[in-house]
């Protein structure tokens, strides 16, 4: 039936005394739709829903201009004077075959231990009491058969973080599948895409050591790794909601607990059991890990800067000051930074993750020189005990200056050794009388005292010859 006939049938059944529930059952319609039809004016309903030839031409033109966006089509038609309900507009688009029919979704089936899938997704995470969320990269790996999930978060996801994550994921799964499906990310690929993808040599070698290989799916075909695509939404709506995190270590610790206690224990309808139960079936089919797992590290060559630090990923780590300007080798691991100089480890730091432009200084590396105050006891011992006036002047001079006025006392000792005792003591007594503690003026007084005794001072000018 056409929409007009449907509306007529609804009103006719109502006039025959049928209830709202009976009308909904007889016409296979929702009760809300029946209510809406009954509220509409009977005379205008048919005209509003009609799509004649002229309207169809306008619809096709707006559809082409909006590039298939029906929301934008409605806005364009409204600007042109034609206001149409959104549900009516979508029906017009379907009736006019402006959009092709949706393609049937495929389904992938996997045997135990056949395949695993890996991907990353950016998530907004709040740390502590801050209101500003931080973008973190959520890395995930899932076993295709059992759907057992493992996730971890990283501030960024480079090949270094990819190796660290894959090693932790292999440990979590206690084995690997021979194939790992990935998208066409440049983190893992060196060139190409899809079937022509070239895996980065260091990533291919690392995967080969663990016992698996990467395979990139066709471009534009994310459904090929739908086992890992779908859980990311579950992580955002379940794990991140209502949880607080102190730092990135706390975030990853809670993520691991969530994988064990929630994500992998919840029964799935497609499996008929939980991923943990299906993992018991799949685990014997996984390839075992090697006895010695490959280490994850990077070797970096650095020169100690003038402040006594080496820089790694914008963060700076201290070394002893005696190595300033020296070349060192830095070993970067997921947990720590190790600085070596000619096969000798000179510093080991806990790696700073999730921060930028920070300084990490170990105790004892950069000591602040402190000037030691050795006191003035030695100087006072040399000056005191010779004359009472000199003892009193020494005590007073010691109060006129910082740290006991040690420099002035040393100069006074030099004057005592240089000049005769009599004139020196006379000048000291005169300086005490007037409160004079400027040693330059005190020396002038001493020179005046000794001037007549040691120098032949002739005040008269010789006659010109």
C-alpha cells in the first residue's frame, strides 16, 4: 500500500472501533506511527507526502549537490522552499533508487590458533583531577578464534612501542598465531599496501623471532580485521568510563586487570562462551614462545651537554659532572634509560613516559658547591695576646664584615708583620678612639707614625744651582 492508503486504513479501522493495539497488530506498524497518523489532519496528509515529477527533479538535483548526504539534501530543499520531514525524505531517496542497495556483509571464520589481529586507536583519557583529556594511543591484539583481548596505552606509537607491545601481548597470550593481520600503517610497513605491502625489516625480524608474520589487509577493507576493530568501542564505553588514573602506569595496570576480569570473562553470543573459555580450546594450537625472548631496546649515541644531561625523546637525564662533553652510548628500554661510557655504566634512570621537556636528576650527580666557612680562629690567634689595644681592635674588626671579616683580619696580620710595633700600636689606639675600621686609612695612620723615624723627610726645597 502507498502511504496514503495506509493512512486511510488506519483511520478506517479506528472508525470501526478497533483499539490502537489492534490497528498496530493488523497493519504491522508501531503504535507510535499509528498515533502520529491519527494526529495528522486528514485533508493534508496525502499532499505532504506526495513526490511528483517536479519534486523528484528537485530532489535529484539536491542529492547530486549534497553528494549523497541526506541531511544536507533536506537543508538544500528547505532553502529552496520545500520543507520535508527527514523520514519522508529518506523514503523518497529509497523509492527513487538514488542510493544503491547495501551490500551483504561477509563473515570470517577462523580455526583455533589460525590468526591474530592487531591495531591501534586514539582514545581521550583523563589523568588525576584534571578536566582536560589527553590523547593516548590504545594498542590492541586479539586472537581471532577465541577473541581473547589484550590492550595497553602509549603516549605515541612508534616501532619501538610496537615491539614492546607485541612482546607483552605474546606473553599475555602465552603463544602466538602464525599470522597477524594489520592495517596499512607506516609504523609496521616500509612501503606498499595490501598484498604488495613490504613489512619494515626490523619489525619483520622481531615478529619472526617470536614465531609469526605480519599480513596487511586490502586498502579500504577494515572488516578484514573486525575482531580487533570492534573491541575499541567497547574499551571506550566500558573501560574508560567511570575510572580515574593517576598516571600512565596506573592506566596500563587497570587495563590489564580489565582484560583479565571483564573483557575476557564476559560471555559472547557468537562464541556461546566467554573468550577465556574459548582460549582454553585455542591455547594448545598456539605456537609456543622461544625460550629466550628478544629484548626491546634502542641504542643511541649522545654527547653530554654543558649542564650534565643527555637528551632522549625531549626528556633529559643526568650523568656525573666529570663526563660533561664526553660521548656516551644510551640504551633505551621500555622501562629505563642506561648511559654507558666505554663499556662502563655511569647512570641508570627510570624512563620518563608521557611527559615532555622534563629533567630527571639522580642524587649525587649535580652537587651544588658550598663555600665552607673555616672561621677566623687562626687569624685571631696570631693577632691576640700581644697588646690589649690590638685585642680590642681585632674583636671590633671581626664584627664589621661577613663570615668574621676574615680577609680584613689577614690584612691586619700583614700590617702587623710589616710595620714596627710602636707606630703600629699607636695607630691602632688612634683608630679605636675614632671607630676607624677602614684598613687603608689605618695604614695611612701607621705610615704617619713611622715617617719621621725611618725616612729622612726634607720639607725644604733645594736652592737652584
